[in-house]
DNA sequence: ACCAAAAACCTAAAGGCTTTAGGTTGAGGT
DNA sequence: ACCTCAACCTAAAGCCTTTAGGTTTTTGGT
């Protein structure tokens, strides 16, 4: 009998491809086994259970995003870096929607710590270097970027912008522009009175 | 034998409560029946199937958000309206995390059209009235608000901000402030050159 | 070339979830 | 008292996940 020659790595990669095709939520061991031409039970030698499979897809996605982000950011600063960062996320989400969703899959604390998540955070900080922010402002700015990028991408992916003109690309550019202006004025913004 | 006296409405409401407790993804007919003290099959008289249940929870959530938003916005304009809108979303997500997730559940085109979604969109436009935007700018601004609010809330809910100082509330206020400034300068922002 | 051990794959089975078909029982109106 | 509708039920089929334990291929040392 011919063997598929699977390993944890190949299984996870196939799982990621499946997630991109049918959606992260529908990337199940059953369907994966079917596509790999293997019995379901065989997958359980490579992956502990369905959730472990999903967590590993998440780790893979985080890694890939970190790599692309790192490449996109090389040699860029200020507005250019901001745009490169946003486009890197958005392009990744469009080419790999399942993996992108996987990134929001909750990980155990130590899985999260040893993931590429911190590396992505560090890259975001690096992208902001050109704006000359204080450490505190920097944290707020990282959160602003994360929120805006993730929010736009997830709404766009869910089809939230597809039912009205103009094309979302225009809004994306407007928003990047707004972010750049906001960040340039970030440190001059007084902290709101009500800060707790 | 005692009857529970269920209707579609009570089932959906119980489903929404369940979603808030265990998460939208785990709000299954099985678990719901268990809590209602009823056999699973009985639910299928009130709800077509598992996805129908989830869709109805989504519709309920959209309706509730529209109501709260509408109330929060009454008598406010400009920055005040912006903050009220954001806080309404965020408060709803915190008190009803399952329902909030449900709102991103994909609906059929006609279900979406007859949902409270358009009402929410109209309320967002109304909240922006004080900024005096052109219709095109208004659309971009609605998308900006939707993205930023949803992104922040969904990352916050997923615990993305809980592993670092300062508390997310501070970032939220900074971000609302940034949005207000951005919107005030929105129409003076030249459309980026590369607009397609 | 041989032969153990590891790795990959399998069958079988238990238990949970979703969904449908068809039967029973309670509650309200006449 | 009766009739009807709605609420609820049992039963069963089909799918998914997970575990236990067996078989076969591959591998690498001799």
C-alpha cells in the first residue's frame, strides 16, 4: 500500500491550505484526512486533536505573517513603513483567509509566548520608529494600528464593504493616510482628561 | 408532563444568553436543549437548524445594538457622538460577547437587508453629521469607524491587550481622540495620488 | 543483505452532535 | 366534552472526534 509520508509539518501545512479553501472553522480532521487520502485516525499520530491542529495552523500563520512583515518593512520608515505594514497584513489575509482567521485562534499562554506573535509586535514597534514616539505613546500606537488593520481586513473579508460604492481600496488608502497624520500628531495630542 | 412553553423567540433569546456564556461557536442546539430542559428534537420546531439558530441570534444582536446606539446618540453630535457610538459598541461587546461575535456571522443577502444592519449604518452616518463631510468622505469615514471600533473591540475581547501595560481603556481614549482629530481634518485631506 | 525498532497507517468501536420522521400530549376555543 | 394546534417526545440515521490496539513500511545499524 502506498503511503502518504506525512509528518506533523505536512499535516499542518495541508490543514492551512484547507482552511484557506473552506474557512478556518471548517478545517476539520475529517475533511483533512479525506483530502490527504488517509484515515482520520492516522492524523492523530501527527496532531493531538482537532484543537491542536487549529492551534498549529495559527502558529504557522503567525510565523508567515512575521516573515512577510519583516520583509515588507526592510529599508522603509515613516509613512512608507506604515503602508508596507498594512499592505503586508491585508495581502496575507486576502491570499490566505483561513490562515488569517487562524491567527485569532486563542493560544495557551506559553504557546502564545513562543509563537511569532511577539516578533510581530516588535516589528510593529519598529515600523513606528520614524514617528519618534515615547514608549507609552508607542504602545497606544501599536494598539491603534493593530485595531485599525485588523478591523478593516476582517470586515472586508466578511464582505462588509462589498455592498456599497466606492471600492474598499479607496477607503483603505484614505485610512492609511489618516493613520499617518494621526501618528505624526500623536505625541502632541494631550492625554485625555479622564485617563484612569 | 411539564412543558417549557417555548417559542422561536424564547429559544433564540436563550441561545443568545448561552452564546454570551460559552461563546458563539459553542452555542449549539444540543447544549441549548440541555439548558432548556428539553430534547434536542424539540428545538427543531422553533428553529430550522443550527445555522438558523445562529443567524437568528445575529439578528437579535444587530437589533439590540441598533437600539442602544440610537439611544446613546440621542442629542449628541461631533466628538460626543463619536465617543457615545464607540462606547455603545464596546459596552455591548463586553456585556454580551457571544452576541457580539454573532453579529459577524454571515447572513444571506435578504436576511442582511431586512436586519438592523442598515439601521446601524444609518446611525453611524448620523453620528458623523457634525463633521460636515461630503457623501464620499462620509462613506470612507463610516468604514474607518467600523474598522477601528470592531478591530479594537475584537482584539480586546480576545485578550490581545491584556498581556501588556497600560490598561486598554487608556488606549481606547487615545484612539477615540485620534479618530476625532482625523475626522475633523478628513475633508481637507487630499485624496491620495494613487487612487484608482 | 538482514533484521530490529520506529514511524506510518490501519480497523474497530465508543460517544457526541445534527437532523428527520412520525407519534403523543397538553391547552385553548367552541 | 371535544377538537385542533402547537409543543414535546422517541427512534434512528449519518457525520465527526477520539482512543485502543494491530499491521505494514521504512530506516539504519550490523
